[in-house]
C-alpha cells in the first residue's frame, strides 16, 4: 500500500499530465498519498433539499431539485454576455446563471431532466438566482460515492479557472479510494485505539472525505488530529531522550565557593520560589552526565538574568568558561552592564564583544579567550565568528532564541570538543501549545512569579479627548520625582511617517512640558548609536523627566524610577509588543502605570488587544489571546512561520488533543524507548518513514 500511495498523481484516472501539473504547482500534490492527506477545510450539510418557494436571501449554499425548461444568452454591455437557464420545481422558478464557459455549459445541459443544483443563493427583486451552480443529474447524484456532509477542499483561483472545481476534486478523491481499495493500513497500536476509542485508520480517512454523519466526521477529525500531533511529539521527545543518552555533557560536579559566596552574600534581593525551583532544575541537569538543553521562559522583570548568572557561576566553579549571546547590541550591552554590576565583588573577568568592538580590543579578547582568562563573554552574533575560540566553553546562554536561526546556534556547539550546556532564555511568553510543538525537545522551565515588592502595573485605555487629563496626571507623577516614557509606533514601511509622528509629538510635548520645569530626551532609529546612547544615559541618570521614543526602547532600557508608560496610537501595536513596552515600567517599588492612547475608531481586533492589556499583566495569558488573534505563523515571524505546517490539527483549537498526544507519547517512550515491543513494530516503521521525509520535525529546534 505504501508503494501505491507513492504513485505519481498523473497516473490517477481523471487526472493526467495537465491536471497533475496544476495539482503539483498549486497544492503541492505530487503522489497519491499527498492527495489522500488533502483534508477538507469544512463540510456542507447536503442532507436537505430546498423548495424554490422556501428560499431566503441569506447568501447560504443550498441544493434544489428541479428541471431546466429554457436557456438563453443575455447581453451585458458591448462585449460580454451571461448564460441564463430557467430552473423550476412544483413550487416556483429561479434562474441559474453562468458568466464564463457558455459554449460547453450550453452543450452539456439537458432540458426537462431532473437535476440537483447546488450553490449560493442571491435575490434580485422577487427573483432568486444561483451563479455558477454545481449541477448533477439526479440519477447520477443518487449513485455517486458521496456523503450527506460534502467536503470543501482547499483550492486556488488558478485551479478554479482551469476547471478543477471542488466537485472535480471530490471526483478525483473518489477515484483514489476506488483505485486503492480504501485500504491504507493502521499506524497506531491496538491498545491506543481501544483506550481512546479511536476510529481505525481506514474508517477515519473515509469519513474525513465522505462522512456518513456529523458524529463520524467529528470522530474522524479527532483520530487524524491525534495521530498527527502524536507523531510530532514522539519525534520531539525521542530527540530529547537520544540527546540525554548519547550526547555526553560536561558534569558540573560541584556547587563551589563562587556560587555559594554570591548566593549567601551578594544577592540583591531574595530569590522567588519560582527562581529557586528553576535553579534546582538547572543544577540537576548540570550534575548529570548529559548535555543540558533547557528553555527558560519568564515574563519581563521576572529575574531570568539572576538565574543565568548563577548558572554561569556554576560553570566557573567547575573550571569552565561561559558565553551569553543576545540578538541586538542594546540587549547585549544591557546584559553586560547588569551582570557586571551583580558580579562586581566576585573577581570575574567579564567581556563584551559586538559588531562595534574595535579591532585592537578584539585581538586582546581572542587571546584571553584562548588562554582561558575570560570567564564570561557577552555579545551578539559576533560570538559566532570562526576567530572566536574558547579554551573550554562549558555553558552557552542564548537570549531570545527565536531571533537566531538553527545554523547560527549550531556554530556555538562546535566551539568545544564536547557540546556546551545550553540555556535558552525568552521574555516573550510562548503559549503552552506552541512551546510543546516548537521546543518539545527542550526541557522547559518557567519563572511564573515576580520578585517580592513589585506592584502590578495598572493599565488604562484613554482616547485623544482625554489628553489634557492624561497630561495633568503625568505632571503630578513628575512632581513626585518619577519619570515618564512616551512611545510612538514604528512601522518599517513608513519611516518618514514615523519620524514625522514622533517629531510632531515631541514638539507638542515640549510646549506642554516647557523648560526649565521639565526636560525631555528623544530616541529614534535614525539617530547614530552614540547619540542614542547619550540620550538614554541622560534619562537613566535622571537628568530628563520624559523619554520620547519609537519602539527602540522595547528592549534594553532599565530605569526603576520610570513609573508611567504612555503608548501613542496603541491600536497600531501587536499584543506582544504592547506587553514588552509595558514591561519597561514597574521595575521599582512604586506603583506604575501604562496608558494606552488611541483614536475613537477601533477595529474589533484592536478592541480585543486593548481590553486584554487592561485586564491582565500575565504574559502567558496575553500570549494565548495573541495566538488566537494571529495564529502561530505570525507569532513566530517569517523565519519560523513554515515550521508548523500542520495538515489537519490546529494549535489554537486543538490544544487539549496536543496535551493528550504528548502524554501518550511520553508514556509509550518511558515503557519502550526503542519501540521494540511487538505491538509497536508498525508504529516504529511509520515513525522512521516520517522522520526520513522532509516533514515538520526536520525543521524543529
């Protein structure tokens, strides 16, 4: 059967070279198996037949039994015309209309023959019409392999224009089932089918394409979604297990003097329970003989940097060097300043390497790295250069890992004989379903608790006509000695417009907050790095009250005294960006505020985003809403949007099935890691077949 499903699609009766070429280019259907897994987007209930006098103008798709009594061509302007057929039943008459393909349609129509017409209903005056209907002679309609629930397949404009309609796709699918004998072989073990009451594979595939009832359709969907997610989770968990058993790590055997000194004497504030839990998980990894590969998720301000530093101190205590890689110079510099300050009494050699590092300084860094005198190197992509060689790299910390490609990250692994332990950090909360699907081969740690004494940021929505009240509130906060951010949107396509928005805003703020009572910093993307740095420094040192900026301050500015974030045109920002910006305040002990300024006219999606921001500070809750609004592709960005090219499952709607599939995959691999038991032989064969193909899992992590 596997061989038959690998037959080129052209050989299926009714396809041929021309249609085969279109199916390849438009839907990536190359073989019988690809067609079998072209799952319908939706199904239409074809159990009901409407009488013409019962039709309503609802733009719905319906089917009507009747006969064609007349056909005529009606001119439309000088060059165009439409073909109109009168369609009647015992209760009345309607029109069937075609705007293209008149000649062959006219030749194929039979007068006074019972037909089933299916299509979308329109009404003009008292006359109902159906444009480009699907027509089927009643006798054929009764004998066709079809279901009450008609599948609607994915398609393209080109396919429709070339005559490959949904009806044609359905007929091709019927032919596939006839030629293969609808015998596709089971892929899951019997005990799974019984425990979960899953439809057998053959029944599931038949009922996804030709469901006999709503209930069978739902059971078919569940079975196929479970199977897809189950094999993905098997692959991810297997990767993790293989790495732990086969890729030897450097055991960090001791918790030494430097770690203990920092923990007992130099911690700036007590660790939260979440931080303690995560450090314990990391210590367990580092003490084993396996290479650590852990994802650390934590909201803005949750204290990931302290956890990273304490992991770096464990490496130092065991005689190893560490590196920390960040996606931007601003973020690398922030890590460098923050960690240097935290570790100032520990006598560590911490250095910074970015694109801006001068050649002479680089030469010194390279030499110190190779002789082992640098304990921690912090930097950007510059760390990946071939010239950067460590004496004994034991730990690599990667911040915001989704901004680095797989090839870039793998370069770090090769800077040592044994691969270094990996700690991946992200302040972008990833919905649990995405984390399980993208990073399921990493061990996951979550810091889900903010440091003690932090107050939740109060977020409010204000429109432009409240501006005077907002400005008064800002003046009151400045009078208390606080500082303010005012952020304008950045849209890449229109930097001039952004700049104008920013400068207009800056001028009006300067009028409302005049010297000498107030002083204002300004930062935007068109400034030179040194100018930006100088302006940020003035604000950080408290020499200015207000920072007017574009989203360049989304990461990289830490001013505990700043207590208010005003986001102008907040409707132009995505949810995760709004959340990241809000995280710039609330870093001190004082109550902080985020004010979302918008115009009056907002789309439904903008309203959802604004309401979500006002309702919660929980980044994971916000990420779940974001996933529902945008889907996985947009959240992951262009680099990774092709990763989750699922055929039937949906990470938003099917998260319960995903969790179930992961639990069963974990259980199976715990009991039979090599899938050697007799009941797992078919499963093992399918698993290796899928792993061999260029499917989703080849691109993960």
